[in-house]
C-alpha cells in the first residue's frame, strides 16, 4: 500500500499529537523536538505496514525520517 502525504500527516497528528498545519514538508520533526523520540517506534510500525518491509537499524536515521518529505521518499524507496 503506497503511503500518501495526507495519510502520513494524519497519522503524525493523531499519534504524535502534533499540529502540522503550519509545518512545511521539509520541517525537521525529530531534530527540532516537534515530534519526540517515543513516536519513532510507532512511526516505524506504521511505515512497515505501508511499505510491506521490515525496518532495520540502518534505516532509522534522521536522513530517512526527520521530515515529511524524507519519510515519503524513504517509503517510496522501500516499495520500489
């Protein structure tokens, strides 16, 4: 199942309880503390569900997961 921007935003707003309405797609989520590290585990499970792949330790990087645009690009790579 392909991950859409809307589904990701909705997920982050509901699970991480953060308002992303004023955030840009390249706004850093974890580096700035907008989303805390506790949400990372839930995000990984969410991504595994949407990409159909298992995430390994090498996948858990800010390069892959620190913004909406990075998460979407990472999800596309996993499903390609």
